[in-house]
């Protein structure tokens, strides 16, 4: 048996980032579901017998939605949601559930050990934002806190920026330390869900086989870039040199526990050192360890995290574009952007839009999950496997999604519509991340709880039983195509006819009518016998009326971009 290596010190970690253990962010950012029956007051005591029950029901240690529904006493719809969520956050691309094609997820099922780890972390509470230093100065900007509102929903995104309270939101480093501290506290219980006794020696002699050890990769990763094709066991001293043709010798669970604990403690010290060394420097909503790469204005922060995420932050009253060649890593976070048009025309695994207002945000193709949170008056256009929308107000979502859109928390006046744009590499990007264009469930939003049990706020009794407000459908007569400028790879005809998702008949008819009306207006203008000066006056008047229409429809964020393009589309 291989002896555990000595724990790294924080100084050695600073020299070799590859030895730093991290929590995997995906389960905590995209894997928490506000379904009360998934959350246990004593997870270990509940999940150990549940695991045994599920293993007895299965011949291959995998369970489908029916078994999940029966064992957890939840609806079959929620059981399928659990499977879909797990498929989007599992750590290994070779895992059958991750690799399952559309429509095969239920028949493939989930490994019982991944399921119980997923259920365990449903007890996680997100880190609370720190209160603004001058809370009285911001109290009257946004509607007062209701029984359903927490700190964040009581503040509008725009108010957060004006009050400079973004400095007091949790940084990525703070969130990572919080997640690691949670895993440190619960590590013994997590190990008990994976360990098994040696035959004939009782519960005291718990061990981990290499297969069970691999499941820890659902919660942990080493280095900045994760596994990158290597199994989690190959990052450990226990199985790194195992002969693939010989079964590896199981390792005492206590030995694995101590090794993980030592690495967690070392990483927490490492985070603390790096944070304290920079606490007097400029703060950012992105990681403390993020290196600034470029910025178009003083207020705009565009950065790439060492953990593989690109951050786009603080864009205001402008247009901004990122193509596939500009994106480093597989995920994007758009934070605190206002009155702008933002294009992320790239294939991604994950995307987050947080705290934005009065903006249009186009996300290319997102193969795992999108989360939109605490936004107001934002238009989001995205092709994705799944999307979760939480605590948003007066937003419109133009969706090409393979799974039902999730509506969580305190949403108000949301609308959904079918996908409405196109750019030259869209289908290539969709194929790359596995989005199926023949399936679009944009019109099947699933509303869960009004209150998120994973926040750290207290809520009045009974509020958790209230269902979140769902979304209404955009009236077909109000539906228009969104034209991405041709120099960004959009349709030069201005029609978005390359849209890979089939429009419903009512929306197709409305689109045809709009194009016909526009063609007639253009024909009349061309045929009008006007002097050049009169043509210029007419063109100027059309531009003015169009801008007035934008302002009247709360689309003022397009005006800056429109003024630069000087193109006229309806």
C-alpha cells in the first residue's frame, strides 16, 4: 500500500499551483435545487440507508427516475430534473450519464454514489454577501424588503453598482474558501457514503476502492485546470502508479480522509495568505487570483480566472464582443453590465449572467448549464442544454433549450420566446457542445420554490411552500428577429434566416409579416422621387422615430450600439 505523502505547505503551493486542491464549483453553482425533499437535516444518517436501498434495487449500481422518485418520494418530473442536473455537473466526460445522448438520460441512469453525494451537498448554504457600509444611503432606491426578499433581491442590480456595494459581494476566493470549509466540516460523512467494510471485519475497517475513490472527483479537483483527461485517482498518492491490468488494493478510508483534510487545510491557508496580501489592493467581483488581461474602458474589467472561467464585468453603455478565439477556458461569467449589447459568440460549457440591467446579452452555445440571476430589464438570447433563472425582473429570454427552463426565487414579469438570432458559426458551436436543434422546450418553464433554501437568510414559516412566479410567452405580434451585425458573423441579410431552431407557426407568421412590411417600406422609399436632401431628411426621421421606439419599449441600451451601426432593422 502506498503511504500518503506529506501535506504541502502554503509556500510550496504558491510555487506549484498544480498541487492545490479546489472544490469543483459546478455542483455548488449549477447543482443546487430548491426541492425540500432533497434536503436533509442529518444527511449522513438519512443517506447511508438510502444508498443501501438503492443499491439493492439496481443490478449495476445505477438508478433511473422511477427509482429516484420512489425512494425520495418526489414527483417523476422532479426525479427527471435531478437526473438532468446531475448530467450537467458530473466531473468525468466518460461517465455514461454525461455522455448520454438526448433522450437517453433516463435509460442510462445515475451511479448511486454520485447521487448520494449530490443529495448530500443539497445541505450547503451559500455565502452571504457582506452588508453595505452605508446601508441607510441605499435603502430607498429599490422596493422595500418583503417576506420573500433577501438582501440581494431587495437591491436592484443597478443600485448595487451605484452604491459600490459590489466591493462587498463575496469574491471568487471567498466563495471557494466557503465551499472548502463546508467540505472540510462534512468530510467524514462524505467518506462514509463512499467507503465499504472489509469482508468479515466489520464497520471499523472501512476502505475505499479505486472506483469509490474516483467519485470524490465530483467534489474536488487538483490544480487550476482539473482532471484534463486524468482520473481523480491518478492525482493521489494512493492509486497514481496502479497497474491498469491489476485491481488496485483498497485504501483505508481514514488514511484518505487525513490526506484530503491536510490538503484542504493547506489550501485554505494558501487562500488566506493570497487574500491578505492583496486586501489593500483593488477589489473585484472576480477571483482574487485573477490576472487582468484587457479592458476597453477604465470601468470595464475583462479577466480570465486561473480556474478556467472568463469574467466580463462592469460594461456600461457600449457594445462588447467575445469570439471563440478570445475565450480562455470553458465558462463565462457576465457580471454587473448595464445599458449595453454583449455578444459571447463561442461554444461554452457553463455561463452565468449576474446583476445586469437594461442590456441585451447573446450567448453562443452552452453545452452544460446557464444561470441568470438578479437581473432586471435584460434580454438574454441563448442556445443551451438548460437554463436556470433566479430572482429576475422584467426580463425577456429568447431560448433554444433542450430542457425545461427553471424558474427559481423571487421573479417578476418574466417573458420567454423562441430563439431569434443566428451567426455563421452557431451550428458548428452547437454540434461541438451537444445541443440538439430539433428540440426546443422554451415554452415549458418549470417553476420551483419562491425561497432558495441554499441561501443563508432566514425566511418566515410557510414561505418555502410558495411556488416561484413563472414566465409568460411573448406575443407573436411582438416577436422580432435579433440581427447580429455581419462583421460579427451575423446574417448579412438582416433576417436571421439561419436560425437552427424551428419557429412555431404563430411566430413564423409574425416574422414573415414583419419582413413583408419592411420590404414594402423600403420599396416605397426607393421608388419615391425625392431629392437627395429630402432622402437624407427621411432617413434621419426614421432613425429618430426608431430611437424613440427603443426608448418607449425600455430598449434604450440598444441606442448606443444602434447609433454606431447606422443600420435600420425592424
